C-alpha cells in the first residue's frame, strides 16, 4: 500500500509526506506490520575528476526490514543515520553499482 498526502492546491493530485509526518504515521500505525519511507532524488557521485549525476533513493532505517531482506554486503542504516539533519555521512550503493566498479570491497564500509 502507498500513502500520499492530498495536495490541497490541486485536488486531483497527491504529494509525498514530510519526514516528520512519516515518523508520526509510523509511530501511530496500528494497521500495518511495518511502515517505511522512500523518495527518489539525484545526487552527484565523484569518480576521479568527474562528478556524475545518478539516481538515489532516500530511505528510512526500516526499509530493508519491511521487505524482510538484508543488504547483500555491509549493513542497513541505523535510526540515527536516517534522522534528518543528523550530519552523519553514510550512503549505500546498489549491487549493480558495486559490480560495475569491480566488486571493490573498499566501496563497502570504506571511507
């Protein structure tokens, strides 16, 4: 199931929740076994002298638990790491990205 907020300016449209609203929904949830958040965005990834724009997904700390899976390598995010404005520099890469970059173990858990 997907939950959206009704756009009061455009009655036929919907929009995503803010992160604080998501936290309220997750805390007050009594209907679902888990409520997770995600939002697509783009980020710059520096590779040598070039910065490439790539798609990224902002996710809540319980994202993988909701699907009953674990990351292939490394670990999932902690609640502290997904708190807005936490300043914790952490990211997760896709399996495909890791494979395209030679399955380099330094990409996972490295600095």
